[in-house]
C-alpha cells in the first residue's frame, strides 16, 4: 500500500461518500499504520494505475478478527470492486499474500471463508485458489495453504458472552475492532446514540484489538442491548440502534411500573 492508495483502502473503497465514512477511514488508516511494524501488510490491486482491490495479510497473533492460532498469517478480507472483477486481480492479490507469508517466514496462510450468496470471502473462490478446508461449521469454513508441515490449523472463535444486568439501566454491550470498517463505523454510531439517550443507558465496550479481550470473549463484532443481540449484516443504522434501546427502556419502565403497582 502506497500513500496514494491509503484513502481507497482505509475507506474500504467508499471514497467521497460522506464525512462519516471519511472519519472512519481516518481511524482505520491510523490503525493500519500502528500495526504495520508488527507485520500487517496491505497489498493493492491496480487497473490503469487506479486502485481497484486490496487484501490484508496479518500475523494471526495480532489479528482482532480471528481465528485463533500461531505461526501463520491470516487473510481476513479480500476485496475487488465490481467493475474490475473477473480480470485475475483477486488471484494476483492472493499470490502476493502468499509471498508475504513466506517472506515473514510464517508456516501457513489461513482464511475464513463462507458458503453463501454474499460477496464476502466466498469459499468456492478460495478453494479455486488452492486453499484447503481444515474446519467447517455450517456455512463457515477455515481454509489454509501450508508452507511448513509443522503448522497447526487455527481454530474457530467460540463466543463467550454473558449478559450482566445493571439495576434501573439499559445495558449496551458493544464488541468491536479497529480493523473492520463495518465494525469501526457502527461502533461510533452506537456511542453517539448512547450519548443522545443519556444516563438511563450503560455502555460497555469490548475492543478485540486488545488480545486479552479477543481471547476472553472471542467476539470481534456484536451489539447487545440488555443481552439481546441486534444486527443487520451491514453497519448498524442509528435508527435501528435507537429503536432497540427505546424498546428496552420501555420494557424496563413497563416492568417496573407493574412491579410497583403490584406492591
């Protein structure tokens, strides 16, 4: 990634869309530069000298997205804009990720893929690129390429979350990470909505960038309101966050009223 590519990469290709997207891009760019000395690399695909795709290659020991393992690189996200697909750019980016893995003397390159109709990390494409499946859980799979036979396969994250209520408060538990643009952006939305609501809501943040947090909770991205998970697949909209908190507030108020009336 050259300086001229940083905006495209940090914005996840969402350039010149909104100030909110740009603010998220600035946070992500700082994140990427912070982890660069630790081995994180971004490879960028160009078409007619313009960035059209990218792939992240991260030492598994610092990747906040999972899975868990050691002595290998993780490829957590590969993206090519629609207009540049089917031109071999994705395969070329994966080849660069392999070179980086070998350059850093890591034993394997691993990736989490999916058997679904969504664009994100499709497992059939990864198999086509010579990755082998080592674990499968429903539509999600861990795949890898091994460069040292002593490598041990990584393991899926296993969510470890338990809701802890707070008396007379709605509790929002926010699990997020600085790597994923979706997680990074919606985390800021959650903060802003909670600030709007005021003292009736308690916000607990769990950032998976902290390795101890990731290993303990194994949840890189999630939003819980009074223990109930909310999510949309895309960045959580402020309206949806407000409605979930409002519903929890109304439910608590109604329950408290009934309890007092019963007394």
